[in-house]
């Protein structure tokens, strides 16, 4: 899983419009996948650090908790209904969002697009 987050970090650095969207986002986010904790530290839209937990000393602003299968389905090129969005995961009972929801909502497009970077690129729509 940490390799996926490192790949996301590289892709984020190559996505200027996403860096522009995140330019005001400087927070640590907890991603928990089946009990494994990953702390993603963003600074002005750049992913500076990926730390594996657990850690009771690492403060985080909001958390996305899910299972590995749900995340793999989320990262499909054309995910099924419910797996297409982080709030969709919550709605179908496969995800949970904790912490400062206002911070998430203020930076929603940035965070959703960042998480979607792991989806394979598809050809143009007809």
C-alpha cells in the first residue's frame, strides 16, 4: 500500500492543475486500510511525507478508513456505483470519514482528485 501512495506522490508532482487546487492545503491526513495506518503530510498541495503507523503522536486533520478490496475497486478505471467516490464508499458502508469534515469539504476536489490519481487512464470518451 505504501508503494501506491508513493506512486500517487509522484503523479501529484506531475499534475499542475492539482497542485494549483491544493495550494492552500497543508495538513496531515490519515488513510487507514484494514487497520494499517498511513499518514500523508501535505504542504501547499505537495505530498511531502508518507509515514506508516500506527502512531498516537501524529496529529491528523481528517481520516479516511476503508478496506483494501473497496480501495482496489475505487481505483478501477471505471469503478462500480458506490466505489466511484470517497463519500460513495461511506454510503455503501465500505468507508468511514472521521475528524475535521469542514477541512475535507474545503479541499474536497483536491483530495478526491488526488485519491483518484491511482486510477488507470482511459481513452477519450466517444
